[in-house]
């Protein structure tokens, strides 16, 4: 019986926020996405900008989960999230079963 393929866990996080000091408006979020199946891992880093909302949430009241939701929405929602995670999964699959190699035969 073949071994089960491990499940990959995707972890989204906020690496940094850029804001206006006058009112705390966050105009850019820098994010990471890490994929890990327990043996292999892959990751991505990106940044997204935001338009000023009608109602600002005080900077001190922001949560990482809330900003991650903003990032995912700014990226394009579920389809884009699935595309990013699929690309990371492909990198892990390549690590698990490489399709290319380098070297010399001697």
C-alpha cells in the first residue's frame, strides 16, 4: 500500500503594515504565505495597497486576522487565494518528487 500524501497547511501572516501617522490609515500591507506538509515547505511574500475606507478602524484596534482578510480581498478573493496556494503546493510537490536535476554523470 503506497504511503499517504501528507496534507499541506497554508499559513497567512502579516509581515508589516505601512500607515499614515496622522490618522493610522493603513495604505500597504506586506504579507507572507507559508506552505508546509511536515517535511517540505515553500513560501511567498507580497504587498498590497488599500484605498482609504469611509470608516477607519483605529490602528491600535486592528487584528492580524482582519488585515489578512483585507489582503485576501485585495488580491482578488477565493480564486486568487486558491491560485497562490496551488503554486506553493506545486513547489512542494516538486520537492517531494523532483522532475528536474542537475549534475554530471561522472
